[in-house]
């Protein structure tokens, strides 16, 4: 399914059903956090945003007819280049009309260290800001060289930056 319009309402509906199903099974996750979404926007024709649940915060990539999405099998890795560096997403398929195929990158899981909903949303927005923040360049002797913080955004570097450590 290609999302021509902002998929945020569909993502929210999908993850709210997910939350209800897990809660019905006795797995309520972080009591102070409920499902929410943050910052969905088009990037190179596809959709990127974040979802907050009581169990995790994920960055999501959804097909929008652009350059990033490729039809891959569930569990395969989709490496995507962002201004802040490359990030690996895991492809997931669901039998659901709202969100049949998407890819995710885990930002935080579990959410035990977060105080509540505001902290979870702030973390999701910060993760989005980091991937869309261009790498910094240090200029010395008329030559530009990447600063240590500008190295490719691998998972470890992403989490260090998210935690405020460069």
C-alpha cells in the first residue's frame, strides 16, 4: 500500500489496536505512556515519523511512492540515508488495512527510564531531529573534514546522540 496522504492517522489507529490487544493479554507496558505519533513528513517521496507505545519508541518508514521504500521480505534490513547519516530499518508486514507494510528502527525499548508521555514524545521528536539534522563540518586550513559527530549515523552513534553524548 502506498500512502499518498499523511499516514499518521492510520499509524495511530494501528498501534492503538496493538496496545489494546497487548493490554488484554495483561501486558500493559509503561503505565504512564500511551500510543502517540510524532512528526510524520515526506522524505524523498516516502513517509518518515515516529510512534510512541508503552513498550517502545520506533522511527517508522512507510511507502509513499518515493525513492526510499523497497518491497522486501519481513525481517529484512532497509538501509536509508538521512542528512544525519545512515540508519537501518527492519521491514515488517502486518495483516492490517491501516498499516500492511512498514519499516522500523528502535529508538528506545523498554521505556522504563522515561518519566511519562511528555518524555516519550520529546525522545521521539529528538530522534527525528537527529536524523534530519545535517552532519556538521569543521573547516580548518581551507579544508573541510567531518567532525566526529558527523560520522555516519550507525545505531550506536544514534543512541549516543539521542542520549546527548556525541
